[in-house]
C-alpha cells in the first residue's frame, strides 16, 4: 500500500480498459461487416431468384417468337417452291412476293451457289416441257434432288430443350454453304427446292426481328435495374456463354470467359464470390444457371456493389469507436475517481497510523517520563534546597560576589532542568481540557499585548487581523493561549533583525482558522517534515518540545496544525480547530 504504487496500478488498469475497449471496437466492427456482407449476399440471392423467373419467361417467349418467325419463313419458302413448280416466276415477281410478305429478300441458288433465274425467256410450252424434263430426269437425278430437300436456319439465338433436335436439321450442299449466302441478314431459312436443282433462301426483314435489346424482354428490366446505386452489373448469357443481355448494352454479343462461369457450367450449381476491383472498389457477384425441366437455358450473372455496405460500415464503425471512446473516457474517469478516493483513504489511514504510532510513542514517553521525573525531581529538589541553604546560611570570607553569582547560576540551571522535566511530562501525559466559549479576537489582542515587550526589543511589529464579528470558539483558554504564545515567541526569535508578525483569524462553516506568520529567514524544505518532532530544534538553546506540545494541544482539540515556509520569505503556521469544541 505504498503511495507511489498507486499510479502504476492506475496505468495498468487504464491499459487493461484500453485493451478491452479496443477488442470491443474490433469485434463489433468485424461482426457488423460480416452482417452487412451477409445481407448483401441475401439480397444478391433474392435478386437472382427474381431475375431467374423473368429471364426464363423472356427466353421461352423469345424462343417461341423465333420459332413462329422461322415457321412463317419456311412457309414462304415452300410457297415460292410451289409457285415455281406451277409456273415460272421472274425476278420482279419474287420482289413483289418479298414485299407483300415483308421479307428482306428471296434468293434462288443453284447447286454451285450461283444465283438461279427461272427460264422465263422461252415460250411457255417450251418452258413447261423443260421443267417437266428437269423434274423427270431419271431416278438417280430425282434421288439427288431428294437429298437436297433440306431445311436450314440461321440467326436463331434461343432454343428450348424440346427444340434441340432442330439443330440437327440438314445443311445446304457444301458448295452452296461455302458461298455463305446468309450473310447480310439477321435471320432466315433455306430449303431444298423441288422446282429446280438448288435451294430457296428467304431472309427475314428487320421488322420481323426485334432489336436485340427488345428481342430479349429482360434487357429493359436489366438496364433499369442497372441504374440503382448498389447494382454493379447484371448479365444474361446463353448456353454458349455469349452475353445476350447486360446492364451495359455494349457488352451484348461478347463471349464470356470467366473461369467461375465455366465452373458453374461444369458443375451446374450456383456460385458466388467477392471481387475487389481496385481503388477500394469491390462487388459481390452471384452466378446462377438457368434451366427448364432440368435442361439448361443459360446463365444469370449479378454483381452487387459493396460501396453502400462500406459506407454503412464506416459510419457504424465511427459510431462504435465514438461509443468505445466514451466508454473508455468514462472508465478512466471512474478509475481515476476510485483511485483518488482510495488514495485519500490510504492517506487518512496513514495519518491514523501515524497518530496511533505517535500516541504509542507518547505513551511510552509517558511511562518513561513518570520514571524520569521521579528519579530526577528528588535530586533536583535536594540540590535546590542545598543551594538555598548555601546562599542564606553560608558567607564566604572572600569573593562573596562571585560566590553569590555562582550559586545563582546553579539555581537557574536547576530550574531550567526542572522546566524541561515539566515539559516532558506535559507532552507525555493525557491533557485534561477545560473548554469554554472564547472570543478569539480578544485573545489575539491579549497575546499581542503580552508579547509586546519582547517584540519591541527585537524591533518586530505585531499585527492582529481578526474581525470583531468572528464566531466564538469552544476551547481550553490556557492551552490555546500556550500554543499561540509559543508560536508568537518562535516568530519573534526568527526575526532577530526585525520584521512583522501577523496574527490572523477567520471562521469557515465549522472551523476556526488561525494563522501566525513571520517575515523571518524561513525554514529549509528538508527540515519541514521534522519540525513537529519531539526534541528536534534549529535553536542553539531550544529543547525541541515547544512545537511538539503545540501539536499535541491542537490535536487534543480535534484540530490540525501545519506549516508553510520559504527560505528568505518567512514561515506561516496554520491552525484549524472545530468551533463546536473537542469531541467528548
């Protein structure tokens, strides 16, 4: 319980509190971050579920639309073939049919991939005979034309699982295919002609094929969702991982090569990840396969920005840190109050321990004093009586004056020794106080008058600062007078070259406050702690019991006495005693 250990305990407690507050802030920040990430994941999964339904409907609708358009184009191709079988059609007639059916164009290609025109320049009987001859050119040629009765389609983007067999439809002859007759149109069909050796290719008008943005009905919805602050991107991919809808229309048509999507395609299970895009930007991404009747339709890719989460997290962390600092500050203040209170209690305990030790010491001195007084007083009395008889009954025959002076000197020394024994006894034995109501201003004036002659001899001026309306104090007059007179005489002796001695009195709510101040040389700091110890004195002829007895008297009244002193500035003794008097 050493006083200097308390700051170490306090710092250790503050450090522990700081560690606990830091752990609280760290754990709460981490928990909050995980919770916000979990909410972002839940939002991404919920959005993916909602988008999945919309995408499926859009894919199915688009597939049906493409199928209807394809069937219509096939019907147009078959109609043209039938018309060619029935009668020749010149290019103008084909253009008219194309315009009436809102087609981009109609191509008639021979088996070499060249443009074929009906023999319209020959007379009708000859043209008919040539066409009949061409149709009945023999079994081998008819078989070859039968193999050419193929159906071919290009530009279709979406296939439903039940339409997969259509992908295996027959293709044009190799020479025709090498010409890439489908280039220049977005959608079209080709069939093997019966009316001539070749194919009939029908190219759909752009009005029949919606712009890809409109082709997939989910594109508008994806673009609208892309305007939200927390949406990083949304993409719809076909089975070949080709982007068919995207929040950024410029991405449509690109081939996706992300390894995670390839993994989703291989495993058939949705996957998610957190992506750091650099410069503090990041997003949470969900990739989900789309299927219909357990057959794959495509893939949905959704990225949610982590920026809103980061903003919320930082704001919450600031609040958590503020709360942590507030808790830390409150804890430190609480600890400071506890340690201050504890330190005060320890000081009180130490003071009590010191008082008990002093009382024990005084008790031991009392026992010693009783013995010493008994052993010293009797010889002193005998010496004093012998000196009196020598002075009165004996007359020296010579040097009588010197004899008388020597006897008187011995008698004074005996008296001084007896005075020391009396002081010793008063310090050791219990005080019997006789408290009474005192006017302290009157008592100070009386003491100033009493010490006036000594002060005048030392060229010291005594000032009394005590208002006449001071409350009266209940105290033992003689003992209190002894204390003040001792301090006054000490003050006068501390100013051999003259000075000012001030006697001041004030009252607080419950105490009388007295001050005896001199303007002497002061006391060195190293001596102040011992100033009230018995037998400690700075005077060459002092006993060292005056201030010890003064403290004994003040404490017996339930008060305290202390000193302030600066070298070269003088000393100030402060006394406080209860106005109500000592406790009984």
